[in-house]
């Protein structure tokens, strides 16, 4: 069986995976059925145009859709659009409907993933993973004291937190260590809880913010996890946070764009 680009990328990163192949489907419900999972377990990778030659991937659970006002606010822009199928293929290398973040090369990579864990009442508790690569030239003072700037941004949300960065080594698939600045904070945070009857509520919960930051060449790379304390064990945060940090590395492509 020939390996797909996503499978090749996962193999090169040392990520275990199972590749499931099936025929054409016309809805996320059909895709979930073909994979033998629930609709909520499907992650849609949606390519969004932010500007000319400026794209990002938005990862959305199968039973959810993009909130365009929230996304525009998060990105600080007034307009976003979805490219046509031909453009999506040209930018990602995948036909629309089959796009995966693995093996996709986008400049200024910025991704947000939201997952959920079902509680004992049948409600859904969310957790978030943020990933960004920013060129130093696009940051104040060329990225100088970026770690301090990140701390300043989050300090109002974590009153009394210990904003001391520590140097850590994250294991890579090759067995070496990738050095990061690491910060872990605990405080009450707002989370988007979905009740058993489907109602969405903003709920304050004790939560963990786990940050990884490193400068690599002209790029500043940040990984952030935001997880309610009650589900850190279910999410396996202590296991996955360093593993993700160990597989994220900025490479060089043509021009100045990250890989």
C-alpha cells in the first residue's frame, strides 16, 4: 500500500498511526461511519484564507462548526474566507475533504485544536492546544524578551502564579532532546462547557496553562495547552505535552517560510 503524504509525515515524526481508506463520502456523518467512530471523534481540518498568500488551518471537532466572529476576533482581522477546491489542493497538497495538518507546510503556522472529555453526567469538558510560529520581524522589538511579553499577557488571568520560566528538554522521535522554555500555571479559567442537553455555558474551572516557547532562527515557536484540572489525567497532559514539543521543529523551505 502506497503511503499518503500524511502517513509519510507521521512516519517521519515517529508517530504511531492507523491509516483507514474508504470511498467517497458526502458528509462528516458518512466519514465517521466509514472510520467506525462517532462524529465528535472526527477532526475537520479546514483551510481558511486570512489574506493574499496567507492561509491557516482550523481544526474543528466533527460535531462543531467555526464561529466566524470569534475566529476573526482571535486573529485580529475583519475578513476571512474559504478558498476554492483548486486553491486548497495547491496550498496543502490535499483534495478538500481529505486535508490533514500532517505534511502541510504553511507560512506563519498557527493552529488551535479543541477536544472534549465526557464527564459522568454526559456533559463535555473542553481542552485546548494552541500552536504558533511567528517571524521575529512581525513582533515588537524583533522578538526580544518574548518570554516576558507572554508572561505579561497571561499575568492578569493567573493572579499569584509563579511566572518563572524553566529550561526543559523535550524528547524527539530520534531520541535527542529539543530545548524549550517552559511555564506551567494553575488558576481558575473560563471554559466552554457543553451540558448533557447540548446547552453551551461559560464555566469557571480550576485549570492548567502549560506553555512551551523557543526561538529558532528567525522564528518564535509557541505551544500552549489549556486544560481543566479535573481532566488532566484523562487528557494525559504530562505525557502528551512534552511529546508534542519534541515533534515541533521549524525547518527551511524555499524562501523564508517555516515548515
